[in-house]
C-alpha cells in the first residue's frame, strides 16, 4: 500500500513538473567539440528522463543476468524449505492426533527436506513418533540429547521429567524439575514441581525462597502467592513451636497478615503467645479470627486458653464468643458444650437445639444425646438422638483429595499438593431419599416432634404382707403347684392337673390386703388360727404367680373343678411334713411329664386299641 502511494506521488510530481515547464517555454543550446546543438527546454528534459530510464533498465537486466544462478538456486532452496515445513507441520499434527504411521512418514520426509541442525522441531517430531510407537528408551535418549543443546535444553528437561514421573522414578523427576527451576524460574511446571518436592520433605525455607522467585518472575498471581506463603509460614511456625516459640510467633503473625481468616495460623500464634504468658494478645488474635471465620478449633483454643479455669469460667468465655458472632451455629455449639461441662443442662439444651435448627449435623445430635444422658439418663431419648445423628449430614473436617484428617496439614498426603486441605464436609455415599425443599429447621422440627417423653422410673413398693408371704419358707413351690392329685381309681394313665394361670399382680395385692384386714380385725389379735387361712391364700397366690413366670404355658385353660385341686395342692403345708411324705411328693413330681396335656373334663371315652400320642 505504501509503495502504491509512493508511485502515485512520483507520477504526480513528474506531471506537475512537465506542466510547469510547458508553461515556461525556452531554448537550450549546447556547444560540444565545435558543434552547436540547439533544442527546446522541453525536449532536453524529455531526453534526459529517457536516458535515465534506459540506464536503469539496462542495469536491471545486466544484474539479473549476472545473479540468475544464485536466484535460481535460492528459489529451489526456498521451495524445498517450504515443502519441508509443510511436512513437519503435518507430522506434528499427526503425532498430536496419535497417528503413528503418518507421523513416521512425515518425519522421514522432513529429514530429507530440512536439516536437523537448522530446525530443532525435527527432534521433537522424532520424540513424539517414538513415544507413540512405544519406543520409550529411544525417546529418553533423544530427550537427553535435547537437554545437552542450549536451544532445546528446557524442552529436553521437561520430557525427561515426564518420563521419570511415568516410570515412577521420583528422585530423577525431582532432579530434572529442580534443574529446570534453577535455570528458568519462570517455567510454571518446573516451579510447581520443585515447590511440591520441597514441601513434601519439609524444607520450608527453600520452598519460601523458590516461591519468592516465582512471584518476582510473574509466573504466579499475587493472591495465590500470598496464600501459599501463609501456608508455608504456618507450617514452619508449627515446626518451631516447641524449640523456638519466638520465631514461631513471628511466622504465625506474618501468616495472619497474609491470610487473616486462616484458622491454623491463629491457633499456632495463640499457642506461641500462651507459652510466653501473653494471654491478652492471644485472646485478641482468636477473637479477630473468630469474627472473620468461626471455627471449632478457634472456639476450643479460646475457651481453654487459660489453664486452671473452672467450668463456669469456660462457659463465660464461650458466651463471649457468642456475642462476637451472634446467631451463628458454631457460636451456639461452643456455648452448648461449655454449658454441658458446667452442668447447665437447660442452657446446653437450648443452645444445642438452636444450633441444630440452623445447621443440623451429626455432631450436634450427638451433643444432644450427651445432654440427655447426663441429665435424664433416658435411654429412649438418647437412642432417638443417636438415630438422628446417623441420618444427619456429617460434620465438616479437614479434607484433601478424599483424605480426612483430624488436624490441618500443609501438604496433601495423597498427591503432595500444597494447601490442599479444606474445612468442608467430607465426600460420602449418598443417603436415601430426602424430603424435597426441606429446610434445616424443618428437619430439626421433625426430630423434635418424634422425640419420646421422659420415662418415669417410679415403681410401686410392695406391702409388708406380700414381702412376708414371698419370704415365707417353702419346700418346693414348683412341685407343690404341679403335683398331681392322688386318684384312687385306676386309669390307663395318671391324670395330671393342668397348669394354673398365674394370677395378676393386683390379685396378689388384693390377697395381701385381705390378709391385712383379717389380721387387723378386733378380737383376732390372740387367735392365730384366724390369720392362718389368709396367709395360706397369699402364699398360694404367690406360688402360682412364680409358676406362671417360670414354666411355659400349656395352652389349656383350667376348668372350675381343677382350680380347686390346684388350690388344695398349693395349700399343703411345706413345713413340718414327714420325710416319707416329702419323698412321695418328689416321686410324683418326677413321674409327671410336662408335655402331657392331661385329660379334658367331659371328653368322650377312648376306644379300645386307640393309642395316645403322649
């Protein structure tokens, strides 16, 4: 475009000049070797311009003829170079697409058209073709050759680093990454790899130095650099906490300046200050961190900052945290736990319910279960809160790459990544179907609605008469209740009395009351024979109740006639009987079979030759 404008401007100038001469005519006379030549001015100018043009054209023709061999060779060389670059481009595209055959073909064509010394990309195409075809040893040798060349050194180091990582050679990979980071700190992959290796080994000073170099080189943003530096300073402070509390304090405070809402830095700074007996500054740091980011570890450190405090003092400090961040579930949780330690169950339950209404989770339901166990001991309510904890979302924890840790760590144990741990709910298996559009308060309200009431543990006390009847000595109550009635008539099989159903407890109490009435009547104080029948009835009722609890029910309801038999058997005196009577009753009890259902009253007589099953 510029050349075209220059040509147009030149034509205009020449035209203007000739027009100017045409308006001012004149004659030109030249005398050369005694010859006089006269012509007009316009003719002279035209002859001069034509002569100049002829000279220029002649010079161009002579130069073209003279330089034609070189121009021809340059043309063919440029054509060959263009075809070589075209083949190289096609080969790289084929290698990127995974076409090994095409990449190998284009590689051979490129080597025939271009020189490998003049074009380093040919080495890259060789390496890519070798990697696609699985010739890893050859690829590694090519990368080593590239690492020796200053022009391709960084490319060779990256290739060697990737190959070492692929083969699991961590030491070799670290060596190549460190070398690349020293020679070119602006490389993101080299800086990140070297920083990761140094942090995994706990070399915090070297990691901080490398991070500063990366920041000055501009390979990392300022915000990300500040965050990583805060993590590194916190890690170094935690390591120096026992040996050098002053250095740990300085590092932790510097980390808090870079990341004010970083709980691990606040915890380490607090521990260092407490070891120097600087409780006031430690409390200020924790309060500032709590305002920025309420965290359970900050609450624990703040509540238990001073050794020797009572539970009431810790409760007051927890309430101070609640005032700093009101209406926050973590504030309610801290107060509830401190109130539980102080045995303030009403306050603990109130704050725990408020926290569960805002953010129901596993930990808050377990806290409610602890409150119930400490205050009421009602197992039903405790199991209710435990069941709610099983179904509730998990509590947040320090999580990195699927790994859950109880404490914060600067480096992930899975991938070795710096600042990988986050305070969040761990990844878990999906639970069952939940109610759609249900708020946390709605879930807690459902849990409160299904909470069982407090169970009363008061039991009625037994009257003295019942206690005396139960404590009365008896030879064998079970044998007395189950002993068969002596039958003088001979039968095919001995008839046994059916099992007597146990009288309910109120019947025993009624019998005891009747005995008390008989004893308390006027005129019976000196008549022991008037009291004996009532005592025997009480004793028989207690024995029948014990038999019903200890023996399995036979399924046959007793008849009216058999109840009298069982009562007579139960009213046999067990004290003062002779030795022969005791042996006879024992033999009758041993001959009784519990699986014999007995004979029903009013049943049809058995036919001759019919066998019984029992």
